[in-house]
C-alpha cells in the first residue's frame, strides 16, 4: 500500500486516479455541500468517502488500497 498527499481543493475540483494502479478513486460529482461558520454553502468530500487514521484524513483507492491523505 502506497501513501500520497493531495490537496483537498484539487480533489474537490478534479478527478483523482490512483498513482499506483491507475484505478479511479474520487470525482467531483461525489462532493456534498454544507454550511460553513459564515452560513455559506461550501463543497466537501462526499459522505462516507473519507477515512481517518493516526496520520490524518484520507481517501482510499478501491483497487490497491493506496491512501491519499488530504492537505
């Protein structure tokens, strides 16, 4: 299992394909919206797509289990 870092804003705007195996990992169509502290609607990673471990929040490749930690 490989580990990578990705910028949250990139994941919200562009398709994410695994650098290890080429499998599709996440796309912007999966985004959800919620209100921030100012009451504005903002996009966030879709429900159930983010996992967490001791290193932080990540999205996991369904093909090879590589982890993409969100920055």
